[in-house]
C-alpha cells in the first residue's frame, strides 16, 4: 500500500489529485512565508495560525488554516512526505470527497479539542493532526478491517505509529494533544469512512477516454468528446518549465525585497 508505483508526477496527480493539491499548497505557502520571507507571508502566518484567543473571538477559520502552515522547511517536508506516502491508498479507497473529510475532519476535531483544553494564548500550526488522523484510520483498519490491508502494511503502520508517538513525547515544540487527538479522531471516524470501501489496488490507472465519431462518412462528422480534448502545453514552455518556475520565484523575491509583497 505504501510503495509508490507511479511512473511520473503527472500520473501521480491523475491518480491522487487531492494529495497532490494539498502538498502543492504546503510547498507554495512555505515558499511565500519562509523561503522568500514576503511581507504578505507574515500576514498569512499570523492570520492562519491556530490561536485559541482568535478562535474565541470568532475567527473560526483558525481551526482549518493551521493545517497548511508549517514551522520551517523540515516540518513542511516531513508532513508532505508523510502525506505522499500514506495518503494515496486512502484517497483511492475512500474517494476524493471522503478523503477530504477524513484529512480535514480529523485535523479540525483535534484543533477543537485543543481549543477547549489549552490556554487562550496557545498557538499552533502544522498538518500533524491530519497526518495522525490518517494513521488512526490505518490503525483501525489493522485491527478491525484486515480485509482492506495486507500483513506487511499492518507491520509498517505499527512501526510508524509507534515511532511517531515516541517522537511526539521526546521532541520539543510539538503539539502533543494535536497528535493524540488526531490519531484518536481518525480511529473513531474510521468505521464510517471505511463503510463499503474496497481494498487498495496499486495497479489502478486512469482509463483513456474513447472518442466516438459519426458512422456516416459522407455527412458532417461530430465528435461529442471534442470539448474534453486537452490542449497540449507548448513545447517551448514544457522544456523550460523549471526555469520558468525559478524565474517566478526570483520575481517574487525581488518584489518582497522592494516591500511590494
């Protein structure tokens, strides 16, 4: 379940669009806030952090937005890598909508419980609650739904969860309650989320669309799939995509240095 067999980033995106988009948002916000250190990034961090006093004042979005923010590159990379490793199987099994509910539902549940337990001045950020929520679903699967997970994956889940819990209590500046409540909420929600799902198939691939044309060669032909045809990216842009991205980052950095962004 946790061995990636995709042949390209494009194929990974086609198979697991939700995971890809979340990871992309994580990286983009890290670039804006930490790497480029833009002025707008500081505002995004301040208004996006999970601050209990802000939640009490009616800023309810702080229950959701901390999931996309991270305390540095390693924090972002660890959570994004964990999502790439453990998210795809659940996205395929649950489907896009249920996976979104699982990912954000466990994180929001953990943040709500943190709000009621921690002090008003408590602040937190990171996707660890959501990641541990996915772990909680896997733990439930390993105990009660072994028809959905193979024995080797059960061992991997056990080892990863054990290491994660140990590191939760050993490392400093960790939201212990966020990890524990995320794991607990994933385990609690798992029976509903896993109802009626099929086991993960690593060989699932997107099916190419079939194009239908009119049978009458003499009459005007109509392609009902013409609106779905994808426009190909120009070759010059495709070949220089890396430099285009670097150029955009450089422009954003210059705008930040000029205090425009």
